[in-house]
């Protein structure tokens, strides 16, 4: 449970071992991923890290259903996407290392456009299951949309297995400080 800036990430030491050896996941906002310029920036950023994260969670992909492009070809990764159908923008995706056995979690993959967008996978690694997901919510001050987001997030978190290792990443555009009295 940590958040660090991209500058801190580049200098961060990921050598510590846990029961998986070393497992890393990062989250990036790509607005839009289909842009060759943005995808090239993602490739350059990942190359600058000095390690290859097992999962790269992506928000604001701006993809359309069934859209194929250069972003499907991040070397060493399989790309999974949950795009919006009706509205422009938004959408979420995951890049999962090719060498990892994974399966899409349809029960955690949600598309409530502009309110709650997610994609999750289960990864089998050394006898353990790691659940990783990307969540996006459009910025809004609409109290009803915010309440709907919180309710959906609570349901999703309740559906995560306590016997798995869970990573929930993304851009949730939700300020908890505004909800405090």
C-alpha cells in the first residue's frame, strides 16, 4: 500500500524479497493509450525503471471495443482491456507479463461508464494467487455518482478473496477529505 511519484519510482530499490521472490505492479494514466506518442512514453518509462513489473495497470485508455493497435504489442506483456462502449474517454487495461499464468476476473471487471470502470485478473505465482486490478472513475462532484462509486467499490472489495494477495490500483478521482465532517 504505497504511492510514489515517477521520479521516486525510478530511484526506488525493488530488491527486497517476499514469498514470491519479487513482485511489482504499477499504475499509469495513459490518456490516451492509442496515441503512438503516449505509448512510446510508456515504453521509455518502463525501460528506465531497471526492472520489469509483473503488472502495469492502465487508466484512461480511451479505447473502443475490439480496437487493435500498437499498444497491444508491449514487448513481454499480454494486454487486457475493458473499454467504454458509449462515451468517449475512460477505459481501463492491464499489461500482464507473458510468463505469468493469469485469468480474467469477470466478477470484478465492471463498466459503469464515467462512474466505475475496472478490470481484474488472478495471477498464479508459486502456489499463490495474486488478484490485480485497475480502477477508474471520471472526475465529478456529483454526489449521486460519487455514492454509486463508493458502493460499487465496497462491493468489489468485499468480493476479493481474503486468501489471495490483492492489488487494487488506479485513478479514482475521489477525495475522501471531502467526505469527512
